[in-house]
C-alpha cells in the first residue's frame, strides 16, 4: 500500500489520504455478515465478482482517524481449500489473483468464540498469507453463557495478531476493532505459527519456489504449497502456471517417500497446532445439563412436532403478509394516487397526461404498492436464517428430500428461492455433488419467489374472501400458503423425475452444522431487508418503468375513431382493441382461451415473461388508459365484463387458474441468465436453461388448463 503519511492523531493512529481496504472472511454462522452490517450499515454496494455469479458486497465507514475504510465481504468459507466457487473467490482475493484486482491491506477474520477450534483452521491459513490480520473474536457473550473462558492476551501471543472480542449483534467491540484495523496496517505481516517436520519442509521447497516465481509472497507460497497437496481435482491456475502441476506431483512423491500422506498433511499439522492453542487459551466450566439450543432442538427437531411447527411458522409468515401489510399498502396506494393526481392536474388533457398518470403512476405504482408485503416476507426469511432455524428446516426436510434423490442441504437453496430464485440458484454452490447441484438448480424457480407475490396478492385480495378459518388464519392466508406449498411439492416431484432420469446418481449423506440459536441483530435485519427492498425498487424504477411506458404506447396507438356519445368505458374498450396491444392480444387469445383467459390476460402474461411483476403493472396500464375511474385495480377486475356476453371476465376459478399458472411458469430473465452460468456456461448452460424454461412453461399451461377444466365441469366457472 502506497500512502502519503501525515502527522499522527492524539491517539497515535497514522493519518493517510488513501482509503484502507479490508477483506472480511470467516466460517458460516460466525456472525460475519452481522459484523459487516454493523460496521458499514446501509453504505453498501451489491454486485457480482468479475466473471462469476458469486455475490460481491462492498461497504465502507470512516475510521477513528477520519480515513475511509472500504470493506469487502468475502463469501463464508470453512477453509481456503477452493472446493467451491465461494472458496475459490476468497482464495483468489487473498492471493491477489482475482479479476477485479482488489488488494486487501488488512484481512479481518471473524471467528466464533464458541467454536474456536474449528474456526482457527481458516484463521491459521489466512495468517500465513503475508497480509496484516486482525481477529474478531465474535459471540463472546454466547461463549460465556456456555461456560467458556478465553484468555485473549494469551490468544494474541499464540496467533501473533491483534484479537478483539466482539458481540456484533449488539455492536460491542466495534470501536476497538476499527482501531485495531488501522494499527494492524502499520505492523509487520504475521507468518506461520508452527513448524513443519524437516523432511516435509525439504519436500515442499521446490513447490514453494515455483509458487514464488508465480509472484506469491514467501508466506503465501508456503500456505498455498501445503494446500495444493490435498487438491483432489485440477484447479484452473494449475494449468496456467508453467510446471506447477508437475511440482505438486513431485513434492507429493517426496512426501510419500518420507512417510507422510500428502492429502492429510495440512489437516494433521494444523489441527495439532490448533489443539495446543486451544489448550493454552480456553477453559471450559463443567456442564451439568444441555444448553438452550439443545433444549429447543428437542422440540423443533422432533419427528412429529418438528414438521408441524415448521408448517405453522410458514402459515404465520403468509398470513402476516396480508394482515400486517394492509395498512401500509393502503397508505402507499393513497400516496401514489395523490401524487398522480397532483401531477396530472399540472398537465393539459392529452397523451402526455395519459402517459404520466396511466403509464408511469398507474404502471409502476401498481407494483410499488406491494413493497410492504415483500419487505415482510424478506424480514421473516432473514429472521429464520439469522436465528439458526433455517439449518433446522433443512435437517427436518432431509428425510423428505431423500425420497426424491436429494438431501436436506438442497432444501436451503430451495427455501432461499421463496425470496428470489437468483440467490437460491447461487446458493447451490454449497452442494458438492454436481448432479445434485444441477437438479436443485432446475427446480429452485418453482419455489414461489417475491416477484410472484404481487400477482398472488392482487388476485387473492380481489377474489378470495377474508373468511376466518381459525384464530390468526383466514382463507386468504391459507390460499397464499397453498400456492407456496404447491410450488414446493412440484419442485420435489420434478427433482425426483430428474434424479431418476437425466441426473441419476446415488444419494449422498448430509453433513450439516446446526448453529446455536441466537437472537438476530435488529440492525443487521434492517440492513438485509433494506438491501432487498432497494433491489426491488431499482427493478420497479428501471425494467417495470420502461415496460410500462412501452405498454402504454402500445395501448394508446394507433388512435381509434369512435362515436363520442358512447360511454367512456366502451370508448376505452374500442381503443384497446384497435391498438397495437389489442391486436397482439387478439393474436394470443386462441392460445390462452382454453385456460379461461381473454386477450387482456394473454397480453399481461406475455409482457410478464421479462419479469413476473409486470403482470400487475400491465393490468394497471390496460385498465388505466383513457379511464376517469379512480377505483382500485382490484375493483376494476371484479367488475370487468365481456361486452359480447355480459359475463364476468374474472371469476374465482379464473383467478385460481392464473395463480397456478404463475406458480409454475418461469418468467424471469435474470433467473435464466444465472441458470446458464451456474449450469456450466456456454452451450451446456444454455441447454439446461432451455430445458428449465420449456418444462416449467409446459407444466404451467397444463396445470392451469386442468384447474379451469375441472372447475368448469364441477360448475365452479360462474
């Protein structure tokens, strides 16, 4: 790091004009994300690392000396083994090989004080890289409750780096941690804290020399040489670096000749060192009974009560989406309507006023009104993740997942798909078996994501009565839960089909860490929900806004000539049928008529293939163009009639069939793009993405037809 030094502050901290770059890394469930959110707050940028779909989150804050500190949140990793795309990204950043050329000045390693022994494996690897390191000893309060006492000064002596106790969820230890990051940047880089046997060191020397010629620092070369011994597959850089693969083979043979097992050497020497560190620094009080997590697990992981509790939790979530969000939705609807009216009053009658009021406020506003429901859904999912319950849900589902050829670890990406299929598909990187991973990718979009929520809410609110079924649960909440369960059951059935045909393979046993239960940080919860809401608003302000304007233009031109004495509603109907949008709808209508849909629904479905939420904005645009009626969109749908027959266009049966269609149909360009990349990229990725899109569209059409045909046969079509 090249900096221009200026006089120190009163606290002795150096003052520089260059930002300090900090990479934060840690095992899953250590509170790493909570600590990152506590440090950076809402000052974060979300994107992807160059060339891959691994999410990149970067934030910043001002240090005690006034300097900008930029923090990169690396993916959670148990080690630098590079066994998954997440770990590859972390390793590339720390070895300064990533495509973004992001070079950390300090590495902040978050370790769980309760599971210090396991966490020190990653910390020990990072300490050897030749970059200044700070250890955040997180969750010291939980460790104290568990009867663990950690000698922090002795731990600093053993590791040779600053160690700061923290409780991230309460913001404790943040100021000492910030100071430690600034101080560490001025200290010599640490190094390996244990010695290899002389024979092993001699065997690894040629491999370390090869890595140093690649440009690695001596410490990083030593760590990488030890790591490469246990690599079970060809890593990309092995082929790029001249003679590196041969050097790995040569060192492995020399180690075997000296009596070592190369693939076990790193784990043996590291865990021997870790055992000594823990023995000298950790004291455990005698435990006479199980801890709180054990007592809770005795209930929530029960073979009978566990699944019932999970189902009740889901029912509470989806009922809350309706009951809690209604006042906020009403407020947003009034606000958008008032703003649209105020802006419209400033504009003369004509197409410009129609564009602003009907196209912009009508189209985008009809989607924004669902923001409270999406925020509530994300809040519940984040709460389940941060509390530790999500891992229990995967454990409960393992028995069910095995019947379809997968294991419980696949359920975590599927459950993440309730929020959004894109991070759900990306979360499959934790699945080791390629066939299991691909099967999970193929079914994650069947889980009803938040983009389907506006469609469900619009139709349920309009056509499903709020009849109470039991205390705290109405028919509307039960219908919403039914849509989510339908997608989940379908995902399991399709996964079973894939695992018995195209992706046939054995079911591997599941090894899953159950983190202790903990009360999530309120601030971290707010940050996580705010990030997702920002992404939704960005989508509404770009994709949905653009499509709303295009759809308005298609519904407005060419202008139709009609008798001015006709009622406004009939004039609007004739204009729509004469417009480009109407002509496209009439062409689509024969394909959707067997499902009970008219051309307006057909156009809305076609427009929503870019993004599901566009269905609602399209309906808002269609029914808002040229209309002086200020009633809500739901009322317009309930009162819509066929001019030819006088029958209602939308009935409860049509609404249910339409929701079923959206349960199954893949309508998201972003999901398709991520599937292409995660399924192998190139022609292979496109092949699997095409299979995914085709089977989901076929399933949606058949299921919607069955609902409409069966309902009509039973006399439910009126």
